[in-house]
């Protein structure tokens, strides 16, 4: 399998997963609109909080080594 064929297969798989995910969300929203909205907002909130915490706790090892040498 060549590299371009492998890349096309990966892109096709990604598009298939995205289409399945979108179809699932539409089906869930059609049958259970309130709970789907609540769960979606909750998941997006958790992702936002975890991204903010990751940014706050991220430290560069170079800065850490420099601060330890100065102490």
C-alpha cells in the first residue's frame, strides 16, 4: 500500500467516523432533545475546564531547571 493510498484510507475512515458521530447526535437530539442538550453542554464544560487546567498546570522543563539552579 503506497503512502498516498494509506493517507486516503485514513481520511475516508475519519470522514466515516465523523458522519457516524453526526448522525448519532442528530438521532439522539431528535428522540431525546432535553437530555442530549444537557449532556452536550456538560461534556463541553468539562472539556473547557480541563483545557484551562492543562494550560494553568503546564510548565516548561527548561524554566523548572533554571529555577532550581538559582535556588
